[in-house]
C-alpha cells in the first residue's frame, strides 16, 4: 500500500471520529492485523479479548467459581484492570500485577469462554470498552467478537476478519510455537468459538459490515486489504458529506 493511500485516511478525518471495529474468530489474525492498522493510521488500539482473559485470570486467582454468574459479574465490576491502548506497547495489569503473558496460558484459554459467556460480566466489560473509546476521542481500532454489532455498532468502519478453519489452526499453532498438540489447538480455536457464539455472532457479517477473508493472504497482504477497506469507506463517507 502506498503512503499516499494511508495518509489520505488521516487527512480526511483530522481530529474527527474514526473508530475501526474489527470482529473475527480465533486465529483469524485480528489482533496482529488490528494492531498494525492502528499503528499505520496513528490510532489507539484496544484488544477486548485481553480484557476477558484478564478477568478470567482475576477470577481464577481469587478463587471465584466460574459457574456462578453473579460471582463472575461481581468480579468484573471489581476488576482492577490496566490495559495498553497503544499499538506500540503491550501490557495487561491486574491490581498492579503484570499478567500480559499469563493471560495467554492454556489454562486461561480453556476457561475464558465461561467468563465471556456470562452476560453480566460482558455488560461490565462492554461499558469499560465504550469508555475507553470515548477517552481516546473516538479514534481507535477496537477488535474482538462483538465490536461491530454491540460495542461500537456506529463505528465509521466495521469489518469482519475471517479465515478458513485450516488457516486459523495453522496460524494459531505457529503463534504458540508448536507448544500445543492438535487437540489443544482445536480447543483454543474451534471449541472456544462454538462456546462464545452462543452469546454473540462473530462468524457472519451483520448488515453494513465488510468481510475480509484472509485465508489466502499473508500478514502484509491482510493489513493492506484492511487499510484499503478503511480508505474506501472513509472516502465514500466524505463524498456523501460533500
């Protein structure tokens, strides 16, 4: 992608709202792609999945019963969370403890769906996510599973980043450095998606949401395709305003 094309997005909306909402299943590459899109567009970045993982860590660390919805909701309300909103720096802290790496452990991956499907906990984390979007003057790339439909349904750009199951399993395996077997990978990717899809639809694009299938694209190509989508939508909106 040319620098002129990237800059055209920024020129169109200097100081104005530009929320890029990106949803997608596990292993679709949404975190890495979203972070790079945010970096290239000089926007803030929020990994909402890390928030659910941090809450899961907090629940397990405090002995909260994940089957007790009321207890998980209370934990969400009391969660002392600090999370990076910069695409140039990654950190997640809970009560001052750095859990950036800990929340990616298999034990958290295995338990996070129990937390993510607790509606009261979702409500609290969605409230925090919207608060962070406003804190950054609605100039942010936000990625997760319900961003285009629930968290930021009025975002300037809404995108579903998807890929075939084969591609997603392969990418997640590479990401984890071959530390997990096929069964563990399936649990992280397809089984978690099945559980989470009981409370939110992130496998099909809602009306007005653009689908980007990255099955046959490498990372750089996917980033360029995402930036092209942002550029096209923002330019179209600008023409309509004029």
